[in-house]
C-alpha cells in the first residue's frame, strides 16, 4: 500500500515536472504512465475530463485525486495530488530566480520555441488515440465505427471551436440526452 | 498569521469558483491580489504570473505558489498551493464515490457514452487552438509532425519534450546568426 502510494506520488511528480500547455498538457502522459500501469481505464479518464470541465479546478488535480482515491482511498489521493504539486515548489523556489535574469529568461524563451510544437504534436496524438477508442467499436470479427459517437464528436468540435460554447453546457446536454436515449 | 489565513482563503475561493483551469484563473488572481487586497503591485504580479504560466505543471498551482512565496516565503507558497488545490481535491473525492458506485446504472452509462464522444470533439478543438500559434513557422510545423510520429512509436513524452527544448535552442540560434 505504502509502496503504491509512493509510486503514484513519483509518477504524478514526473508528470507535474514535464507537462506543458495548460490543462490538456497532461494528456500525453496518461496512456503510458497511468493506464498502462492498470490504475485507470481510458474510458474512465475521458469521464474525468468531462467531470473536470463541469466542476471548478484544474484537470491535473482532478486526475491525480481520482486515480489516487481509486487506488488508495483518501491517503492515496493525498499522495498522488501532493506528488503532482511538488515540482511547483522546486520550480518556483529555484527556477523562477533563474528565469528572472536576462540570460536565463532568454534561454528559456528559446527552448519553449521547440517545446510548444512538440507538446502540440503530443496532444494531437493523444486526441487521436482517445478518438480511436471512443469512436471505434471492437467487434467479434472486425472493428466497426460508432457513427453516433462520430456525429457527437463532430458536433462537440464545432460547438467549441466555432461557436465558443461553454463546455459545461455541452457536457450537460450530452449527459441528459445520453441518459434518455441509451438508458 | 492573519495574512496567511487571508491568502489561503483567497486561493481557496479562486480554486472553488473558476471553471476551466489556469487561463481563466490568472485574471481573477490579478483582481484579488492587486486590485482588491493590494498585496503585490500590478506590474510586479504580472511579471510573476507570466513566469508561472511558462513553467511546466498545473498552472493554477504554479501561480498560487509563486504569489505565496513572494509574500510569505515557503510557508506562504505551501498555504496558497493547498488553498487553490483543495476545492477540486474535495469535489473529486465526493464525486469519485458516486462515479464508482453508479458505474453500472444504464442511464449513467448512457450519459457517459454520449459525454465521452463530445469530449473527443472538445479535445480536438483544444489541440487546434493550442497548435494555431505554431502554424506560422515551418520548423515548428515540422516539430509537431515529428512529435506526433514518434509518439506513435511510443517514444516517451519526457524524451520528446527535452528534444523539443534542444531543437528550440538550435532553431533560434540559426535565426540569430542570419539576422
């Protein structure tokens, strides 16, 4: 138990130290570090994204708390969440001072020119692999496309990208309609 | 002591009331810390927050830690970070119980089936928005493609991000020479 808690703490600390790009910056790490360890299913993770978008607070904290709580109760949740937050102290106490100098700030700016597109590529890949699990149905003989989900995903994209709809409204509507039609 | 409590309360409220993470939180932090409580002058706070946003990790935690450290050192950093993270921690503990309990209810399963599809669209929209600023630069487009392809082959994200940092360093050096 203690070993699992420490492992979760370390894994989330590593994610906290290397995730860039705001909330969805955590996506590239989920498959390799969390799902492959058997701590969570991909479906569960997507549910948590929806919960996170409909409740206050950052996605990273929600994911760490959920995984920690599921695997190790309140203590597990504390270890995982503290782990995710730990690098912030190191960064603020040590790195901020370097970035405030002219040389340090310039060097960091140059590195982010390369980090940003890499993060974009990683998030695109995460979106692609999440899309595959949600939009495809593994059948007995062949994989088939879940056309309802494809339609819903397309509508979700347009609603956010073009009409700037608030995620809470979108998720609320999908929850109500999904419960009615599929229940 | 009183100021620590005030700081905790400010960041707890911010954590409890902002939907959508870091980018939404920054202007609210500026309002609370500079305009309402006059704890840090506006320009100085802006500088702190710009650095906090460029650091890796949870942006809200970085911002809270920076402000707390600036005002009250290490204790302040811990108090502010706990304040901003605690609301989502408590909400998820409460909801996780519900989610794990009602997981086999057909209505809940139906709701989450539709929600997951919509979330895929949302992630795609977020990826496009994040990628747009990189589309002006050919080398950056190339880096997006390289990262995507290497991710397919299971190269670890940390390796790719470190590689990106190195590539960024080299790209900007070449530019500096030609200018």
